[in-house]
């Protein structure tokens, strides 16, 4: 059974949704429960479904009936045929190419590069300085994805690339208000947005340079993801560009958000932070962490899991129904949108005792909860292709930070969240650096 507003009341909810979608989702959940229907027009509606069995049904059991929702359309204008936004045969072809490279058995090879980028960044943070943790985490994760997946080509252009990716996301969010235009209309509309045009041009130029340089240099050494994507000319140039851009965007912003929220939470929960430091000191004893350490740092991992429970970077997963369906009692009409929100699922009091509390111990040992109660990486065949990569990266970065420094939120600073493409802190996150050891760790 679904409940929900209708008529003028529904229009009010839509207006609220435009202003602050996550706040509106939370309020709908509190007002109407975990299966809410919000009418969009005479036939279609938005269904906000927040039980694990809903997630199981939409993302796994009946996934053939669901495609990426209309809310992905603005992003698709920029990312085209990359994994995140494509469908059908194109998606399948890209997934077949990318997934094996990011599979668990290859990840160990990425660890030294990840650790080196993070160690270099942390070494540059002087004692007693206040820095913007959000910006630094974005920079570290962008450098890592550039370095590990595409060689060091990005190094000189990180700042400009980061800015362009941020502009592109902002434009995609603005575009959410104009999805009625369709793809061609949106593309034309984006040409009028100065930030979007500049960002698109900058990123296209950078990607063309990276690919051209690689073509000129030819294969050599250990192949990275770009080599594999270019192998045998499997992807036409336009699709190659779309996939590289997708991996740059999907591969840095989410992990940066997860790490930033984790640093904020650790600053607020000093006992949990003491335990991270003790674990890291004991396991690493001062050396750089590697892939084999990820399983040896269970508390550090649990802290990251709990942080992604409270602040899932991908805070909503949305699909459009192809045909009418019945989702655990909710009658979903064709063309309707279903939102499965990890944010709501992760704070559902029926699934999580003390849902607002930061309790990493929930993720230690045997865990007795429905499989789809925890969805930071989504589920079904569209599950995050970089989940293993992100987990390893986040553990290594957090271990390297914790080994050398403590970061404390400036006193009295509140950190409001902003839910756009990802759920992240709304502004800069000023944190005071206290060095635990010499910069060399
Ligand atoms: C903490 C970090 C991350 C989180 C929370 C996250 C979350 C997610 C989620 C929830 C999805 C599914 C979206 C949907 O079903 O609509 C997804 C898809 C995806 N992610 Fe991640 N992600 C993270 C890191 C990464 C990294 C590091 C990469 C690349 C190296 C990556 C690449 C992708 C791609 C390409 C997709 C689309 C997959 C497909 O549809 O086949 N992500 N991510």
C-alpha cells in the first residue's frame, strides 16, 4: 500500500523537492511512511520506496523493467554513453570492458599509486593550519583516479579539471528543472549556460590531449584502464570520451564525499578516532599501507561503512518503470519514477537501532540485517563498478591521514549537507591540522 499527497498538496511537495530534494524525501517519509506516492501528472507518479524488499525488487528481481530515471537526463547530456548513463547494448559493452579491470584481483596493483598520492598530499599539511577538508579530499581522489586509471597525465591539470567537473555537476543539477525539454533541448539549453559550456570545452580538450598522447606513445609497461579502453579500438572515439569522463566524475566525487564526512564524524567522536589511530599505528607501524592492509584494518573499515550509512554519497537511486508493476503492494504505473533512497533506508528505525547515532561497531563481525538494508553502492547489475576500488582507496587514504595528522572541525562550525548528484557538505569544511608525527610519517 502506498500513501501520499494529491492535488495542491502534491504541488507543494514538488516545489519543496525542487528546493531541497533530500529534505523533502525525509519529510515525505516521516509524514507518509516507507512507501509514498507523489503524483507527477495524470498517469505517472514518483514513488519513494524505502524498504529493503523494495530495493531488492526494483534493483535486482525486476531490474529488466526499470531503466535509469529521467533525473539522469541532464547528466546524460554530458556523460553520453558512459557506464553511468547508458542503457541496453551500449551499457553492456562498456560494462564488459570496464568491470574486469576494476575487479578485485587487479586492485592490488592500484594500491601503491593510491597510497603515494595520499601520502604526498598529507605531507604538505602543516601543523596548526586550518584547511578545507572537502577541497583536499576532492583533490586527492581526483589525483588518484587520474593517476591510477589514466597514468599521470592529469597531474598538471587537476585544479582546472576539478573545477570543470564541479561546474558540469552544477549544470546537471540546474538541468533537473528542465528535463521536459528532452535530450536535444537540454543540450541546446546547456550551450546557453556559460559555466556548462566552458566546463564541457575544457574537459573535452583535456580528454582529447590525454587520448592523443597515448595514441602517439603506443602501449608500454603495465596497461592502465585507458590502455584497456583503447585496446583494439573497441570503443568509437566518442564513446571512449564518454567513458573516460564518466570514470573521472563517478570515480572521485563520491569517494571524496565519503572521506570528508568520515573526517567530520571522527572529529566529533574522538573515541572512535582514537581507535582508528591505535589500529593504524599497530598494523602499519609507520610504513605506508598497501592492498593487503585493507582487511587488517577492520575498525577503520567499519568507520567508513558507518559514515556511508549516515551520509551515503549516492543518496538516491532512481529508475523509471518500463511497464506497470506491483512493488510490494505499491502499484507502479509505466513511466513512473521509483526512488530508492539509501539515505532513507540507512536511517529507517525499523532496520537500524539508534539510526542517527554514529556506531561503527554495527559493521564489525556478523551482521544480522536484510541484504538490501545497506546500499551505499546500489545493487543489481548496475551496482557500482568501482565499489572495490573505492573501498580500498578510502581505507588507504583514511589510514594515511590518521597515521600522520588529526583533523578537528573548527569550534562552532556546523556542516550542512547539500544533496545534488552526491550528498556532500554544502560549503568548505574548515579543519585544524595537528600533526601526530613528522611529515614523513
Ligand atoms: C564511496 C565511493 C562510491 C560510491 C558511494 C558509489 C556509489 C555508486 C552507486 C550507488 C552506483 C549505482 C547508481 C545507480 O544504480 O543508479 C554507482 C555506479 C557507478 N559507479 Fe560508483 N560509487 C563510488 C565510487 C566509484 C568509483 C571509485 C568509481 C570508478 C573508479 C565508480 C564508478 C561508477 C560507475 C562507472 C557507475 C555506473 C555503473 C553501471 O551503471 O554499470 N564509483 N556508484
